[in-house]
C-alpha cells in the first residue's frame, strides 16, 4: 500500500515540488518534515544483521532509503531558496509542560543521544553546529508577547526527562539525525536553536506555539518542526508502505486531505478523532509537531513537498 499517488514520492517529483516553492526569503514558509528515526544512521553491520521483518522498514526509512534521499535534497533546497539567517526547530522529542524552553548553547550545540540499545557507532555520530544568543532571546521574546511562559536554557542545563529518561542537554535525535543528512556533519554557517513543544500534546496549544513565532519567518529565520505522520513502534510494519495495514494508510492519507481545505485548522484539529489515529500514533508526540508548523504558517497556502508514506513533509504559509 502507498500514499495518495498525486503526492510527490519519487526524487523527480519531490524535486519539482521543492523547486516550485515560492522564492520568498523574507517570508519563509514554515515546514513540518518527516524527521525519521535513528534508523537513518544505522551502520552497515546493523543493516546486514537485521531480520527479514525489518528489511522493508530499512528499505523505506534507513540510510539508503527514499526518506534519506529526500532529506539530502530537502536541506540544500531550503538553504539555496531561502538563505536563512537562523533555523528554529521543534522536535517530537522535546516536550515541556507550562514553560517553553529555548536552547542557548553558544558556539557548539551538544548532541543528546536520546536512544538506547543501539550499536556503539550510533553514539559516535557527529553533527557540529552552533547557537546564537540573540536569536534564542528573540524566540523567548515572541513567546512572551503571545502570553506564553518562556526562557532560554543554560549551556549545561538538562532538558528535562521528556518522558523518556534522557535528562542531558543538547539537540535530540529528531534534530541531529536528519540534519546531518540535510546539511552535512559540520554545519556552522547558520545557527540552530531548538524550542520545546507543549507536553499536553494538545493540537491547539501546539498550534499557538507556532503562531507565536510566525514573525520569525519575516525576519529571515526558518521555522521547521519534525515528527512523523505515522509512528507506531509497537508495530514496525507501520513504518513501511509495503506492510502498513489499512488503518495506517487511511490516516496517513487523511493528513493530506485535512491540510488542503479552506477550513484547514478545523480539519487538522479533527485528525486525532480519525478512526486510524490511535493505531498510527499510540502516543501523539510524533504527530503534534505538525500543529506547530501549521500555526507558524497559518496564513497563506499549503503544499505537500514529499508524500513519502509516514514521512510527509509539508510547507505552510505559502
């Protein structure tokens, strides 16, 4: 089974979709992107030893699959078209309760290896990037203007348990794993700042987070939010179009339908009530980042630039 055939699913199709995005560096679209999983960085020996049940999954979201190929095209396209002065990223892997936290790590963003049970090589991954205190302070300022509690982190401050037991500082794997593919292992020209999503996992509260920072788009700053349109680690067949059952496919396609109507917000907020939602997302954390991007790009058009199953990438605010 596969996503809707009208969506870009081949390199030629998604490159055309990326090329067709408006060339507006002073009004950069907000993006929700399929940030994949640590499987994007799996070493060759891990791939070779994987069981047959994992082979279709690796073929789809592994280091040689179409998601990795899309990310290699996606990153350079964003830099060439929009020339962002900074990137503010939200990830499914950083939640905070009543207070928005914004990283301020200075000259070197640490990496939070927030996964366990992987090969030694997975804990040696590199992604060198930097922060920018002025941009971090600007994000906090915009949150406060919107009536949200917010502050910057200190360089060595633990990010909080996130419900996953990884308390250290740093960019999480929902950022550094795809970004090292998108931008290379050393990417220091454009500062990267991460901000937390709302741990309530409420569509409205996370929409409000995105809406609060929409001015960044007019200030030359790329706002990008990562998650997945299907994410069920209890059923690895859900990660591949070859094995996903009808409930997964139905929900994945429902996302594409919901973002297109005039009443987009009402349709998107209704998605958690879809019959396939709870199968596609036993926990909402990997889906609610789409509301952050939608809030940041509330005004204007929307376009799916990659329709890869479970990993759709959407531009809001065109």
